[in-house]
C-alpha cells in the first residue's frame, strides 16, 4: 500500500455522465472505476476503493452464481430488495438500511438476484437499486466470511453513520467489519438543509446515489456524482433535496 505522506491536496469532481456504463437490458450498471469490459489505466481506484458500481436490476433477473477472491465486498441497497446466496450456505434478502459484507478471501461463489418471492412468496415487478463497493483486504488468502446488520432509519437520518469498517476506532459502533484496518464506509440520509461534515483522511470518496446536495467549496452535486478527495477533508455537505450519501474514509492508498 502507498504511503499517505506528502500527498498533493486534490478535490476531483466526477459527474454522473462520465461514468462507464453497462446496459444488458435486465441490468443498468454505472461504474465509477474501470470495471468488467471497460478498460482505463488512469481510472482504476481511489485510495483503497476499487469498485463503486451503481446497479439497477430488473425483477426476476440478476447475477447468476459467480466467483470472487481476495476482496472485501460491501453492498448497500437503496430501493427494492436483493437476494444473496453463496457457497458458504448464507441465504437472505438485503433491503435498504441493511449493510452487507462478504469477504471473498481464498474463494467464494455467490449469486445476487431480484427474486425475493422465492423466499417471501410475494411476487413484484420492482427493480432493485443497490451500490456495490470493493476494497482490498489487508491480507490475501483469508478465510471467506459473511456479515449483515440492519441500521435504524433514525440513525441514518441523524448524520453520518459508520456502516462498514476495519478501523480499530470503529469497533464499538460499526455495523459490519471488513478486513482492512485503514478503511471505513459511512452513510447518511439528508433532508433539505440538513448538514454533515466529512471526515479528515488522506483519501475520501463521496458518492451521491440519491437526490442532490451541495458540497462546500464546490457547489451542487447531483445524483450519481462523485468527489475524490486527496489530502483534504472536513468539507460540509448539505442536502438540497432528500438525498443519500456514501463516504469512504481511507487512511492508506494503493500503489499507482
């Protein structure tokens, strides 16, 4: 991992329309970083974050069983529900407010589908909208693992809440633990005029998956916009409409 010392302060705004797009009909996926068949040597990651995919999956469809290895995968649902099944025997429905973490480690296979009626019995036509984020683990070859935890709506509406972290300082209040001691994910649901302050860290990644906000020193950010902060933090974010934000706080970065 690269040292965070002597970094040049940068606030890099990336608008929604600049993202890579994958559209398979059943899947509408927008990628903040190079992913799948999209290639870019200049947009591979920020800090420890390799994937920030904004996915919408039609009802009755989804990702069939596929493998992962040596990756910490965090899934956050914004609307609808997503059914998870994996080779470790985990099986459940992920919905808004339920933080999910899967440690791929030495290898795991899983599927993600918008077919909750196979468990609940209630057929629907609602697409599922979720954000999937990948960070590297501290060590390769760890034992695969799975964890999920529900966060009360009142907490999310009250300011930034840590929903996934490997940092020691978050051990008491983190929803799910990831195997990276340098990274943490925070979320907040903002009403118009509500304000939160971003953490201070060598690397920050702010994503607006729903609604619009203003960012101190930048201006308005619309749905799908991201900001990559390097060696600068503490900015205020204020809701313009009802909005949701996801913030990765990272105290190390990957070598370029």
